C-alpha cells in the first residue's frame, strides 16, 4: 500500500467506533507528517471528540504549516475553536496573527465558556479558558461569576480573577450579597485575587465581616489582606474581629496579619489594636501572634505592656 493510500485508510479510521482505533490512527497520521486535505479535515473534525482530541491536536501540529488554511476555515466552529486557535498559533504564527489570534476577543467567548464547563477537559485547559475570560470585559466576567455557583469549576473561575482588573470589581461586589454563602465567599476570594487594584471593594468587604457565615467572614479578611496599605479603612472592623472570642481562630489571626500589612502609616492604630489583642484571655494563638507582631513593629510599646 502506497503512502497516499495508507493516509486515506488512516483518515477513514478516524471515524471508527473503537476509541483506540481512532487514537492510533491520529498518532500514525502525525508520524507520517504528510497531510492530505481529507486527513487534515478529518483530524480537525475529531477535535470535538474528547477521547481523540489530544491525539488529533498533536498530529496536526506535527503536520505543520500545510494544515493552516483548513484550520483558519475551522475557526468559526465554537466547538473546536479553542483547539484550532492553539494549533494554528503553533504551526503558522503569521496566519494566526492575521486571523486575530493570540489575544482573546469577543469571538472566543462562546468557545472559552464551553471549555470552562467541559468536565472532560484537563484542569490546565479550563484554567487557561477562565483566565482568557477574565480579560474579556463584562461579558467574560459575567461567565466567571455565574461559574461561582458550579462547585466543580468555582475555584478555577475564582483564580482567574488574578488576570482581571478593577473593572471586574462592581460585578464581584454585587455577588457579595448572593443568597449562597459559598458564592459570597468565592466573590470575596476573587476580589482578593485582583489585589490592591480592587480596593474599591473595601467598604463591601468590611460589611462582610458581619456576615452570618464564618467562612465568608474568613474570606473577607483574606481579601482585605491582599489590599496591603489600602486596607486602612478596615482597621477598626478588623480590630473587632481580632478581639471576638467567638470568631474562628484562623480569622482572628488573619485579622492581625492584615493589620500589619497596612503599615507604616497606620502605626498608632495598629499598635493600639495589637496591645488589646495581646491581653486576649480565651485564644492562646491569637494572643501570642499579637504579642509577636507587637514586639516586631514596636519593641518599646511591647515592653510597656509587659511583653518580653
């Protein structure tokens, strides 16, 4: 059997009912590396099959630039746009650039959403899709915030906000009043991932320190910690949390750590709060951490209250 006939036979095998046969056919086509229009088209088509997807992707990359034209034609299929885009950028960067690839655009949003919600995907792929959505403005942010309600992808959606900017804050602040404590916590976490650029959310996070759910309160403190000095307006509320014997120890200790990151311009307020916490009678861990931090930032104040 000649090479052309072998390629045709392998291309036809991509439609076999047996997963292993389809996978081996894709691998063999990549190893031959001499694409025909038929083989290329069928490999692109099976990118929608999660059992063969990775094998087909690798085969198309091995085939090289000659697959580029058919890949460009396939960009309109949202079911495979995510893979086609990555393959095209690998085999022909120039054509990929001409097609507007490289930086996510609104045209990518449907395919990125599909990837994020696809449980057959690798975690890395879903994370990449989420991060791309975070750069797509209000529409991408909306997809991610809705995903907070989906347990299997909520963490991935939250982490993606490290790629977002302050424009995402209004939507996240809105989620802080969600009826689900889990979603409120995820929204606070997402704000923390943005960091100091999200400090406009400080008043809302301060309000969340009174939330009925202790895990939500913990998430609010952790988010404020990421603001650094911009968390200054939260100092009085954090001091209350720190002194609340009913609060989780972890939340109280993170309140102390958050007070510390507001320094140096908040020195007097922070020292006052730490002195009060150093007299804690219920929680040893909170008391000891307060004393340790007080000694570190103001040895004289620590000595004055009997901390050696």
